[in-house]
C-alpha cells in the first residue's frame, strides 16, 4: 500500500501506485452469459454491510496519481422509514489531501441484483446538503437511466 503524505493525524494508506501502471486489454475467447452489476449507478460500491471499495484516477498527460476515492458501508440506516445502508465517502486529491466523510450515500439492494439510491449528503460552502428520493429531480440525477 502507498502512504499518502498529509498531516500526521489524517495520514491514510491506499493500494494505488503513484504512477499509473500499463494497462493491456486482451480479447477473451469465452462467452459472457450474465453480468452481475449490483454496484450503485455511477459509483463503484455495493450497499451491503462490509463492502469496502477503492478506486483511483490518474492524470492523463503524466500518469501521476490524481485522486483516490474510498467508499465504506458503515452500517444500517433508515431513510424516510426505508431500511438502507449508509456508505461513507472518503476522498483524497493531490491538491487537497484527505477529506474524511466527504459525503454519505444511503442506498439498498432491491431484489437480488439492483441497487437503489435513497439519499445523498455532501458539503457545499461549509453546509451539509441533503437530497433524497422524496425530492423533485432526485431520480433523474441519482437513479435514472444513464
């Protein structure tokens, strides 16, 4: 794991190299019959207790690590009387360091194969902003067709 150098009280570790490794895509001779895609739309996390997801972005021109996102399913929650899972988002950027609890998502798995967004909470100008499935336009922004 690489260590991100920030203030000692917020130093964190992540599994990504400082420079993007070479990526090679090879055609498969096998047949894909079914795709399991339980992850939340637009984000790489599953609203299931114990899920812990990381991903990184690299600057195209230099291949240097630009940002890291960590998503942790922290526990059960209730949103507008609907059972769900709280997912905490921790983000790191080269310029801004770590932001622990940069946002929270509330979601659940419907049936066995599809995740549904119930709410999101994020910071905007020092205030927490809350948006849920009861708000007009929430479905189009968080749950609609891509």
